[in-house]
């Protein structure tokens, strides 16, 4: 492999940020946000743009049966497993310019720098654009082999079936198992992403070295009391489901604030009969709890169940905790974390270690290969909104760390 100098292994920041702006024009909303829902005409237009740029870089382009776009830049060893990077280009209904798209364009910028300097690493580099990260993560789940077998699970909110959706982008639901990859194909995956949170900015750190993607448990909590007349029922004789539910919310907040990095949230609540002159008889609410350690989540849930039993007795109600979602943590490999940190030190960029509390395609990639993630700051911690912003300088810094990291990992 040709000797690489620091000057050669720096990205073109202006070009990178112009690429991000170009994609943001596809699906741009009047408020400056972006609406590029998976499988939409805007998504199709964006996918064509990505493929055109990959062709200009003379990358080998594949669209697998899950609709993932995979651009491959050859390495010196044709049989070596690849180092992969990438993210997604679909958005939420009113998203920003950076979520997902930044990681894709940083990957392409890495290839541009290597190609311009006639550099090939020992291992090939793959830049992957994952299908429908914001909705179902079907693209990365197909690569990890964890697609749900029932196509109804992936039916779109507008009623469109997944067979039609995948066919639109060049995939094939009936052969989706063929999208599965293994460590012989990919040895490591590194995803660059905006933090989507306030930690880096609050600590004045330029780079986040991600320790892992948290496990997530989601529950539906029901509280059953007795509806009754708000005027004629004495306070001492009530079985007020909302009073009990309010104590549940406080109990969830309490376990979320115990020592550790966990978060615990009640974000949704429905009260019945929801009338001003009726003591509430039924409350249904959500619970979302996340941490890097499954054992720690188990311990917190054990504490919560004890609180719920005490609340039920004190309020003369019945409280049930029903599981809805169980995602295990995906830990970043220590050697990849070390490589990212070393690159930060080499480029004199400040960094800190932190977990990712949001899901990413990297979480699925960890099922088949070693995984790492790099974060750059999000202004005010905002994401999934038109005001999402990461400065051009910050985008350039993160892409430089990605480039340096892939160069290190690309050696055999």
C-alpha cells in the first residue's frame, strides 16, 4: 500500500458539505426541513443521485434484495473481507439535513480522497446506504439476518405492502434472505453520525467515541381503578387510576435518576373516561428504558416492579407491566474505539466516550461483524427536526476521523 501522509488523508470539507446540501434539496420543505420517506419519489431520486456519484468514483455498485445500495472500492487483497461504513438517506416526516445522510456522504468522501491520491488499502471499503432506517430498519436487519418473516409486519402506514416497496427500489421480498452478510464479507463496520443529543456540545468535545448502542425495553403499563362521580365520591373512597399512574411516572423518573447512564421515560398516556367530572378508572401509558447493560436494565425493572406493587396497594388499583419491545445492547469493539481515539489524538481533536441512546443501523451490523461509531455534535442536541444543525467544520472533523480510522482498519 502506498505510504499515506496526513495531508493526503484529509477530506475536502467544502465538497463534503456541498454534497450534504445537494441531498437536502431533495424533499426540502418550506421550513427548511426535509421529507424523504423511504420508498417515496424523493427517496428514489436521492438513491439515483447516490448511485451516480458511486459510478463517478468507479465503485462496484450492488443493490441487494433488501434494496440496500452497496458501493465497493477495491482493496489490494481481492479476497480480504471489507471494511464498511455508511448510514441511511431516508428521513422522518420533517427531518434535518444531517441524520443519516452525513454518514453516507462522509463514506463517499473517504473514497474520493483515496481515489484522488491513487491509494488502495489492503481491504476493500464498502459504503452502504441502508433501506428504511427511520421506519423498519429492514435494510440492516436483512444484512444481519433478523428480518421478521411476516410481510404484514412491514406494511406501510398508507397500506402499501413491502413486496411493492422493495420492488420499487430494486429489492425482492421473496429473496430477502439473500441480503444476509457474514464476517467473511465484512470484518468491521464504522458508522459516522450526528449525536442527536446534547452531550458533546455540553462538554465542548469535538468527537464522540461511541461505547455501544443501548439496549431498549419498551412496555405498556395499565392501571385499573374505578371510575366514579367526581363530586359525590369521597376522597378516601376513591380508586383513582390517574393518581396511581402519576405515582408510576414519578417512580419511573426515580429509577432513571439512579446512578448510571440509563434513561427511563413515560412518553405516552391515555386516560379513561377522560371527563372533567369523573374519577379516572383506567390509565394506559408507555415505558421506555435504555442502557448499555442488559443486567442493569433487569435490575432497574426489578426495582420498578417493587414500586408498582407498593403503589397498587396504596391506591387500591391494579397495575400491569406488559412487554412490547426488547432490543439487546450492541457494544462497540474496544479496538475500534481505540483506533478512533488515537485518530482524534493524531489530529488534535478533543473527544469523549459515550453511549448511543438512539438506534442505528450499526446496531444490526454488530450481529455479523465488529462495530464502531463516531459522533459529532448536534447543536442544542436537536435532531429529527428542521432545525437540526452540525456546522461544516464539525462535519469535516468527523469525516477526517472516519477516514483516518478506516485507513487504520484497512490494513491486514
